[in-house]
């Protein structure tokens, strides 16, 4: 289906980059490592935002907004967090430009505008937020605080890739404060469940929920929970994380509260986020050689109607029928577009909507009018079907959309399940990682040394220690030492 | 009503700052000139965003996202624009921190991470966007482009004030590209109307639509349209602007297109925006000595129910009635909160909701239960009334909310209309500006010299040349030269 898209099995990475550009999702910008998110890509982000925002508010979270800049002295307060981000942050040092006397029309940084203290463009907002929470929290009555922020953040990445890794990205970051360890852990777990629920039921992306090993944890966290996904090329992708921060930030920023018992204690913290990376997950989970495939729940356009005609008389007759269907679908809350552009042939339009992953396409031609039918085409399996244009049409389309949502999930889950291989020796491990890819479920002794050795030799890392693991003992594939449970290894994005 | 809020007529500026903090809208942050927008303030911004976003989409605009950073070489391409913002921009010069060897646990900027080209944190996005549009536009078929972006921007302000002037602020910025001058002007005017409509009908804030004089124009614009508002202290506030950019940016970034006739022409541009400043407009238009007053349309909580009780038995009986009312109101789409917190007395709650400007408060006590009534209190005029708790209750509350919306507008419009004084000589002009304040409608010869002289001597500037002016000739109040129409002067924020 000549969309000039590379095939996934020939060059997955090339396929991905081409798809992003050709489906009009994003493009590179003049700023190193930063992309422009185009209207169609942004509309998908808006669908993600709207649903997640609803879910977060329903669970008692409120939105707020904290400054883009973090003064260096605050940034370095939580040492592990600072260490983790120090090597990749954009630093504002001056606040004024002036005319370049040697070069008319050009500007140079005015050296006299040097800041007394440098400002870090936030790579994450724990520091600025905990410095603020200090003012908000005196007593247990001020707790919990459950705040979320939709924001841009900057991490100076050396190797970038559309959506998956860009120097600037958009995300939501939750920052909560609690009076007890238990309550904070409860919050982290419930957010991990919320992310899993969102990914599986809204994005149709199956996840494995788990805990990160120490070396993969968020800098400054005591524990990092994650939702891990498997892409079609056998590489894992971390879709979201939630961190139990213990009292690390409360100690760094001296945030204490009076407990119910009247004593003074440090506040317990969590933070968690998902980002525009989710659009990468979406593309690589459902996309095929014809382009993007969108689960109906987050398709900005769920149904497109394309008229097929020769004369303007024919078009006029089709318009009447199409507009009726359009209204009926809209009344049921289905987002639909009628593409009656005259400059473009139907075949061109079909290609375009396949590339863009529109779930359902209706085609109406003069013969369909005679028979009072429409041709319906599903993006996920490219199947076509003739439907009566009767009172049941909208209901039938709703059924197809619902079926597509579940069947996309089923297909992705089948793929993901098949991608997990249990392995008990290191040779097989290496073979599987290099040839089949996917998750390898293997015993690990819990040491950073073993983890590091495996990483250096195979590029596979521990993606997570799955929650709800069955605790069957075994021996570490690399050290032979006893292990309590299997963990999941994979190469990853 | 002891809220410890300064009185407006004693110290307006102090009243404003205290209100912002005490109503939990925002607070200062650790970053010079940047504020933290607290959940309640941000909820108001979300209401503003939701409605404006809907209006912009309905008029064919799409959202997208462009990078936070502008490389210096792009920033300086449109010289007037660059000149206008050069003195107030945050500049990123480095991308890495390293350990300070002299000071354990501290970080310093790594000198080896100096960027080859400095990045400007966007003060506005014309440069980065027009550099992108260059790739998108070849032919008239690619036009118009009507894109909006919700984003944070940074302008390094020396004197800041909550919402009105902060170094970082949130806004929407529209950037459109057109094939003809007429179409671009049409867009600018229609956005100016959209802003006026939004402010008047949604925010209950009366505006004067007009054109800016040359000295008050956006840097790089051919014409700037504005919506001007009048605050209670007699100072004007510019609530939103839309700019006709002519071909200035197309020329600076070399963006040409093939016209329908086959020739090559530069693209015509507009840009326009409103920001978190609108929250300042809202506070200063409707607020009173008891705190914030929110028009029901943008109140995050429209109705609050407060139980008044002595025993837990009484509370239980009230709960039943209150929850029924709560459900009935929610079913009609009214956002309502039931405040049954036990730690706080009713009087404390009344104060809090007055400070926060909740439009309607329902009070229910044991005697109300007996009589099957509720006490309703309106925030705008602080009037109280007894309403039957019958089938009409929700309808009656809806009527009160609707009445409050229109009467807030009426009151603000009356104030604004009374604030306009026609003046024909410079002495009276000075007296009015200094004593009464408000808008002074006076003749002006159209020269920058006269404008500058008036500004230096009185601090009043031309807020706008009103659209729909009657063209009655006169003589400039300062030069005596002939003038075609009156313009509006005022001191302003």
C-alpha cells in the first residue's frame, strides 16, 4: 500500500521515524533535541491529558503550577537527585542581550546581566516544590497534599528520538506529601495502578507493573514503581514511574510537621509522572507497515467519511446522506470528519487516513446510495464490510469501535505475553536477548554487581521486579547465588 | 468582616496582594519574579483555558507545541521583535553542572558544557514558529494555518506583581499564516472580537476594543488591536492583544508561497494572546473589601453548602438534606461543595468562602430543617434570602447564578462608563488623570512627540484608539494641532 513507509521488520527505527513525520505527528526543530509537536500529534496528547486529568482529579488530586526555574542552591539540596540530573540540565546564566557593536543587527549576551545565582531549567520539580511545601506544612492537619502539574521539562539528552527521548518534553508530575510512610506507599501504589488502568483500558497497551532495582531507580527515591511495556521490535519501554521518596526531600528541605500525637516528624513524599513518551508507546505498540493505528478511545478523529464520485451531481447526493450520518454520529459523541476536499482523489485520502490511524473509514459512492448502504473499513485489521444505512448504523459503528478497542488490547497482550521467556542459564539468556528479544524472566541474586555484569555483556537491564510475583526460589543466572524470585530483563528504549 | 484584608480605598495595591495570598490564589516563589499558582488560582485558570480553548477550536484553530528555546540566530532574525525583547530574556548558556571540588555537596556550572549558540527562553514564539512555518508553506493550498499554543513564557521583569507582571507566566499564543493582507486583518479583528466576547460574557469584564498607537505596539507588528479594561483604582489594564504582523516575519524567515495566480509572495501573519494576567483583571474588576468575587461562569466552586449544628444528631439530619441538594445541583451541572469539616466553625467557613469569592452559599441549620428551607447568601451583594427546599430550589439557584453573572457585568460596566471623562484642554486633562483617574478621552495629533510629552508629564499613556470611534474633529490637547478623533488616555498597569 505505497505509503513509502519502511517496513517494520526491515528497519524498525526508520519505520518509526518515518511514521512520526508522515502521519504529521511531529518534526525536528531548529533546537537540538527538541521537536515540534504538530496539531495531529498534539490532539492525541490532548486526549491523553483529558483522560488522565479526569482520573487524577477523581482520586483527589489538584492541579497547580510551579516555576520553570530552580535556583542552583535548591537544585543541589537533595544530593542524590541533584547528582542524577546534574549532567543533563539547561542552565540560565544571564538575563539580557545587547547589540553586537561589531556586527550590526546581531545580538550578544550582555555580560553585565550575569545572574548572581544560576537557574536550572527544571528537569523535574521536586526541589522547587518541596521548598514550597515547607511553607504549607506545619501540622498533620495540612496533610495530605496531593498536587499534580502539567508542564514542560528539560533534560539535555545526547541521543534523542521523537517522543521517546527529547531534550524538552511535556508531562504531568504529581507531588504528594503524607503524614505516614504507609499512606505514602499507598499513594504510590494507587498511582501505579492508575497508570496501568489508563494504559490498558484507554490506550489498549498491556503493562507489567513492578519495582525498579536500585540502579534503575529515580535519583532520590527509596523505591520506584513502574509500568513496563513491550514494543514490536522486542525492546521494552518504561511508560510511567511512581516514586516513594521516603523522607529524603523533607530532610533536604527541612519539612517537618506536628503529628497527631504532638511530636515533630519529617513529611513522607511521593512523586510520579508520565510524559509525551506515551505517544511513542502508542505508535510502537499498535502501528503497522501502513502507519499509525489508534485505539478509538484516544483517536482525535474516530470516523472519517470519504465520498467517492465522478460528477458534482453525485457529490451532492452523497453530501446529503453523509451529513445525515455525520449528525447522527456526532449526537452519540463520536468524533467524525467528512472529507469532501475536491483536490484529492479517494485513494489519496484512504492512504492519508491509514497513515494517521483513523479507526473507522466510511466510504460512500453512487452505487451505495442506490442500495442504501455504506462501506466500512477498519484500520486495525484493514477489513471491509457493507453496512445498511439504517437506524442501526450508528449502533453498529459504536460496536465496531468498541470491538477495535478490545481487540487491539488483546492483540498487543498476546504479543507481549509471547515475548516473555523464562530462562534458567546465562547462555540461553544471551541467546534469547540477542535473537528473540522481549522480556527474559530469570533469577537474579539481587546484587548490583550481577546486574551490571549482565548489562555490560548483553545490554539487557532489569526492567522490573514484577508485582504479584510468585516467590519460587532459584539460582542467579550469572552468580549462581540463591534468588527468591524471577525478575524481568530486556533491552530497552 | 474581619478578614484582615486592607481596604481598597486605603491601599489598593496592598489589598490586591493580600487578597491573592489570603484567597489561596498564588504566592511568591524562591525564583525572583516567579510565582507559585496554587490549586485554587490554577482552577480558575483551568476554567479560563477550557472556555477559550473551546472558542478557539470552534473558530478553526488547532493546538500544537513548539520548543521552549529559541536559538539566538533565530531570535534576532526579525530585528524589531528582537530589539523589543532583548533586554528582558533568560539565556541558557550551558548544559551541565559538575561537582564543586572546593565545596563538597555543591555543584558548579561545567565550563566545558558551554553551548555553541546561546538559547533564549521564549518570551514569545514568533521566531521559532515562523522558522517552522517556512517548512510547511509552499503554496496557497497550505494556507491558512491557524495554530494556537498553550505555554509558559519568560520575560525578565524588574518590577513584578502577582498575575499582572511575572517573569514567567502562562498564556495562549495564536500564530496564523494567510495568503492575503485582508484575510490576516480579518483574523486579527475576529480574535479581538473573540477576546471581547470572552471577557464580557464569560468573565463579566467590560472592555474597550481599540488599536494601539505606534509606541505601544507589539515589537514587530504593523498594527496591534487590544481589549482594554478599567480597574477599580482608576488604572487601565490591557487584557489581551492581537497583532497584524504584515509580512515582517515572512520576510525575516523567508517564507514565500505560490499564489493562486502562480506568482511568489510573502505570507501574511498574525499573532495574539491572553495570559494568566486575566486572573489579575478578574480580581481587580470584581473583588471587594471582603475578598474575591467570582462570576459564576468561572467559579471552580459555584455553590458551597455549610451545615450549622450543635450535636452530631443535628449534623446527621442536615447531612441527609444537604446531600440530596448536592446531588440535584450536580445533576444540573452546577459545581458544588459540601463543607462538613468538623474542626472549623461556620463563621470561619463563611469568611473563607467570602475571601475565595464563591458565588452562592447555602446554610442549613436545625430550624431550617423544621421549616424545610435553606438560607442562601449571594457573594456579590452579600444579600441573604430564605428559599423553600422544594422542587424549585435548583431552578431558583440557577436563576440567582445567572442574575449574578449579568449583574456583575452591569456593575462593572457602569463603573467603567463613569470612569471615562471627555476633556478638551491639557490642564483639565492633568487634573482628571491625577485626581479622578480612569480613561480620559481627548484629542491627539497622532504624533509620538505629543504622546511622549504627555507620558513624561502625567504618566498617562494612550491605551487605545477605540474602534467604532465617531470621527469628530478637534485639536490636540497638547500641541493644538488638528485631530480626527479622540483617543483614550490612562495610567495603566
